[in-house]
């Protein structure tokens, strides 16, 4: 009910934010498909990576704007205002949110959706340079023509990729240091841009090095011995294959039904003023907290070494654990209901989309080239808006119950 209340009160700003974000995002995707083909190919690919980084930043801005549009309708906001707290301005919120948002976004590979949209649009926009068209032409004529369609993010030469990666790494270090010192008005946004660009610029170099490393490891005795042990376990341990098949089939559902809702809730908590990247807060009250104490008291070199080993794990799971702690403050029932509704919205809209497309039909050739985008836009608008309202309602209920107990959910 609170989700529907928020959706009703904030429908117009949600529609405006989503529409503006999608229009800007599509324009940038179209621009990227235009400039990623032609002469000076490597230079064009660098520009494509820069534009793709801006696309992800647009998604971050749209997400922040939609959550802030819901802020005025929250009970927690009214309580804060009654205590004399002032609302944070949009650009201040975006600057504060950006660094942590970038880590969460990359940690859970949420940028993959943007990459898939770019590749699909690139293929459809450059239909004459389509991979399958080129292949058929090569088979028919015996030519050896190559296509660049769909390769805007993966065809960058690894040497160029590595050089860009080094430059962006330096910028990232500078901006992160400025964020830590609290200097600069928009250093958080600059740090997030550098974080995204560092990842995207390094993709091609990392793939090249990973292939070389994989070829080298295939011939190492330790790796060969590990492969032999795994094969031996499969042959001698009853149920080994069945167990790992069950894990492989079950784990994706855990991610979709439990982890992703908490990941997006962590982003909502971040926008509404909470902290989600504090390791100590995530582990508070557990035995592992003592280990954090000992690590913080250890030598600086030890701390850096541990950070390199568990950095990726921490970036992924600490925000999820903090979001879980926030939700549990409203009760386990609140957590379960949020996950149920989150999944239910996706299934419901998938079936609704299928029903609408079936109702409209497809007797006219190429009809869905025209109608596909509007139908998909309406579906995404409603699904995204209701999902964000659900996350905001979850935060609001948990924060209100914590406040009634004299706790601050954002501390």
C-alpha cells in the first residue's frame, strides 16, 4: 500500500525523470553507433568508450533523480524536517552518491545491460554491416570482408586500451584522494566517471592478458593437478555432479530473488542519506568484527595486501549486507515481502508485455520494428517506477520503525 501511495503522489516527476533519462541515453547510444565505424578506427573506439561511460553516468543520474523525487513523500523525510534537518540539494546528493554508486554498479556488473543495448542498437543501426550479412556475402563470393558492427566496446587495440587505462587510473587516484579530503564541488562525480572509464578502457587489455594468462596456466603442474583432482572427485564421490548441477541451477535464482533487490535497496539507502560501504557497520555484532579491528590496527602494508585480495568481494557484498541490516530493522517479514514483490513485479510485467504484444498481433510485416520501442518504453517506465517506489517504501517503513525505537537507520 505504501508503494502504491508513493507511486500515486510522485507519478509525474518519476515519469519526467525516466523519460528524460531514456531520451538522453538513446541519443548517446545512437551517437556511439555512428562514430564507432569509419576511418581512424582506434580513435573512434576511444571516443565510443568515453560516450559509453557518459551513458552509464546518465543511468546513475536518472536513478538518483527518481529516488530523490520520492524523497518528499517519505515519512522519514517528514520526521527529519520536523527535527530541523534540511533537504540535501540534487547536485550535492549526486556528488555524494556517485563514488559508492560506481563501485556497486560495477561490482554487480549492472553495466552489462547498457552494453547489450549498445550492441543490439549497433547491429540494427548498421544493418548493411551486420555480422550475418557479411558472413553470407563471404560464403557467396569467397571474399574475406570483416565487420565492425557490435565491436565498439571490444575491438579497441589492447595497447591503446592499456595506455588509456593508465591515464584514467591516475585521474581516478587524484579524484579519489580529493573525495577523501572533501575538496572540490563535483569531485565525487569526477571520481565516479574515472572509475567507470578505468573499467571500460581496460576491458580489451584485460581480455588479452587473461587469454595469455589462461594459455600459460593450462600448462602449469598445479593447474593440471587441480583438474585431475576435480575429475577424480566427479568419478569417485557419489552425487558430486548432481550437487554442483543443483548449485548451478539454484544460485542464479538466489541472485535474482534476494541479492539484486538488496543491491538496489543499497543504492536507495545511499541516495536517501545512508552509508552502505562501511565494512564495520555490515559486520557489527558478529565475530568477524574482531577481525576488522585487528586489521585496522595492523601495518599499512598488511591492510593494502588484504584489500587487494578481498577488494572485489567487499565491493559486492558489503553494500548487500548493509542493505539487509537496514531491512531487518523493519522485520524479517518486510525483507521477505520486498523480495517477493520485487520478483513479482518482474514476472507480472513480463507476462503483461507478452499479453499486449499478442493482443496487438504481428500480421503486418516489420510491424514490431515500429511498435517494439514504444511498448518496451511503457513497460520499462511502469516497472522501473514501481520498483523504485517499492524500494523507497521498504526503506521508509524500516526507517520509521527504527526511529520509533530511538535508532537512526542511516547512521
